[in-house]
C-alpha cells in the first residue's frame, strides 16, 4: 500500500513523550521520556513503550488527521508511580498530528496536546 506522503515525516525515529498540555492549561510532564515512546513503522504499524510494557498497534493517517488503533501490550506490573495508564488513555484520544522543529505534536480529541521529541 502507498503511504500518505505526510506520514513519511513521522516514520523512522523513536519519539519520546515529553509532556501533555491539557485544555485547562495544566500539563502532565513525563517523568522518564525514554520509557514512553512511539515508533511509527511503514505499513500503518506503531511500536510503543509505556513504562515497563511494550507493544504495538495500528495507525491511520489522512492529511494531518491521525487515528491510533487498539494496542496489544505486555502485561508487566509497573511501579505505583508509573504514568503508563495516563499515557495509553491519551493515545486513545489522538485526533491530529503535526511535526515541527524535531517535535511531534499529537492533538487529542478533548483539545489537549501530547508533545514528543526525537530520541537522540
């Protein structure tokens, strides 16, 4: 299948979650960005890490609209202060994406924005 050209800019690098800016003005900051990552593959697959768990799922891109499908994850017990649940809930609400200055911004259906940076 031919990938939408716009999606080429997100495929390849490992994107590390930095923070999510919430609609009310608050932010959720990733305590350990290297433990919360996305890696978009060709063919509509995304690999992810949510703290101590890893998995994969599908994604669709149409212009700058994005939808992440169901994710299959390992089921390790993460520490009590893990942000894995919050990270996964937010990913389930992704509606759009934009890439600028080496940063990936995923806009959520509720108006929040997840911000990612390329891993060094």
